[in-house]
C-alpha cells in the first residue's frame, strides 16, 4: 500500500458574501478533490489542541501523527533542522522574519516577499552587527532563523508578525518586557532597523517601488524537540515535498526524506506539477509522501480571494489530477486531501477551527459525501477527531477490504 497526503496550507475558510455565502473551497472548481470525497470517506480534524496557538507547526505535527502537547517546543527549532543550523542544547532557535515597519507599525510581515538572494546580504549584515548575541541563518525569502545563545524559553512570549499587521510594534514586543532575555531580544529587533534601513539592498528595493526589509521580527522560539521516528512509530518509510523550511524541519526530526523539487517556492508561483511528478517517483522507494503547498495560506494572509481560489484550483488540477491519473501503477494506494488549519480571507490569519479532510483508497469503503469542502465533511462517516490520530485512522481505513 502506498499513501499520499496532500496538504493545502490554510485552504479552509468561512462563507463569504462575495461568493454568495460559499467558502473558497465551495466556489473553486475542484473535480479531483470531489472525486476523492465521493469515492472515499470524509471527516473533520482538530489539528490544533485546545490552548495552543493555531500555527502551521502545531497543525502539521498533528497531521503527521504526533501530539503537539507532547513533543512541540516551538517553530524555530523545526526550521533550524531544515536549514542545517548549528543548534545546541543550551540555545534557543527563533523564526526570524524580515518585515516592513513604518511609524512603529508592521505594515508587511514578509517585506514584500523579499528574494532569498536579497535576504542573504541582509543576513550577513545582521551577523556582523549582532554576533555577540547569536547567529542568523538564511532560510527562504523572508523566512529566516536566529539562534540565541541562551535556552531560557519558558518565560518568553512572542507573537507571529502575520497576526499583528498594522498594529503597534511596541505593544507586541517579546514579553515579559522587564525579563533580562526579553530586553536583549527586543533590543536586537529594534536595533535591526539601524542596520537595515539604509542598506544598499533596501535602497534599491525602494527605488524599484518595493517595500524595504527594514526590520527583523523574532518569534516561535524553542529548544530542541525529541520525537520518535515515523517509521518506528507507524512502520512506514516517509518523505516530504514542500517549499517551506518548517515542513522540511518536521520531516528531519521524523526521519523523512525531504525531496527537493525545482521551483518549489512556498508561494503562488510554486511548481505544482513538479511536486506531483517527484512524489510519484519518490513512491517507488517510500511508503508515504506528504505533499505540502503553501500558496492558499499566503493568499489567506494577504486577504486575496482570487489568489486563494487560484491556488486551490491549481492544487486540484496540477497536483491531484496528475496523482490520480498515475497512482494506478501501484497495486494499492490511498490518497488524502486536507488543509492544516483555516486561514480565513476576512481575518487574514490562522484559526483553531476543525479542518475538513477526505481520503480515498483502492481497498477502502465509501460514505455518502459527494463533495470536498468544510460543510460536506461535517456529514462524513469519520466524524470529528484529534488531528494527531489522523495517520493511525488513515492507515486503518486504507487496509479495509
């Protein structure tokens, strides 16, 4: 049996007036998602446990079969593993965003999607200035990393920048503000403006009509996590396909192979067809493949309904259609479609609401659901379950004769 899990990050949403009360999933043309639902079973997953923030880190750990309450330490450590950061037991890893700040407010949490090449030069400048506190590592585009030479994370509270766009910077700095480590980290963020404001990269971006990456934002801190390898836990050899360091980092800790796909950008222009092509090839040597597509989440954060529907349809037409047309080369296979969390257009950030999923297997039964969307899934035979039980349920369902 071969297993494929396709994750449309942030794909779930709420009904929208401009769609006559439909969600983007209901409005989009998704014949392949609907095929999976109509020829399989559906349900809802609670991927974010109560009391935890609805981040992609927590939600994707759940989808991959791990209880975040037991193994999650922070987003930074997961991304550190992906980019090969020198991360010691007595240190903290922070996600480091390049942002655009104006008049003490975050106006863009991704600095107009600064290129990785531009980010590389800015990372070098930061390391020259802040080397005595830790080290910055280049990731992809605005998504980078900072390793802080201290592991006291239990007192620190940081806020994701995509949750506070157009809100005052001062009100959302790392807390408690009077704690020694928070004072240092907030000073690094504030002083980064002096390093970046007049950097040639930013002067050129402004000249070209782009927003400058004139500040960094540190968040998602944590120490090294410990997780049981996926093959030891579930008996399957796994792989990930993604353009996002976070998912690659989770894969690293779970013992997955991270398949590199040319043009996998983690943005609207990602190589959808390439992800399906490389997944089919990887299934020759692996039992389960997680294909992650970031584009719907980026559109949700931007409040861009057109791009969100486009991203959903591209997942359907370019990823799922190619998979469904070619998975038959394997004797038995299962395929599942789901988001990790909702990223509603109207609020532009993640929510904790349960997400819809559908799964089809050459050996599994069907329920009465005919379409894939947030409301059809409520009527599915699988009901509502904790997200970390998804893999166990998926394997069980796929082996039914």
